[in-house]
C-alpha cells in the first residue's frame, strides 16, 4: 500500500475514535416538540420557561386538574401578557407559581 494512503487512513481512524459518535442533531432534542394551544390560565399550577440555545421559546405548564406537564404555545395571548408583565417588572421571568 502507498504510504500516503496509510497516513490518510490512520488520520481518519483517529478522528473517528475521538468523536462522540453521535451527530449534533441527535445529541440534544428540544423538550417541546408539540404545543397545546387550548390551555386556560386558570388550569395552570406552575409555569416553567426553558431557555435553550438550540430551541425556540419553550414553556412547560403543570396542570392543576391532573398534575400533568404540557408544553404551551408561546403565542397564546395570556402567555404573551404574562411574559410582558414579568419582563416589565424587572424581576425577569419567574419559574414558580402563577400569580
């Protein structure tokens, strides 16, 4: 075998051994792939705002009725009002009970 081919194969093998083995697209998946758009504010016990670099705004709500967690559509009017009010307060976005 040619020496150049052996060197190239060795470099490729070393690079493969040093990689994590997962493509970037599979290494992190956004928690909210689907959004609920019919969640009333009165049914929400807690809101959690997830800020991740690879995902759009993610809002997870814990429901009062069955304690289930659902992803809420950030375009809902009451969510927009809640976020605007929280940002105008200057406290940042709370990660606790709804008020």
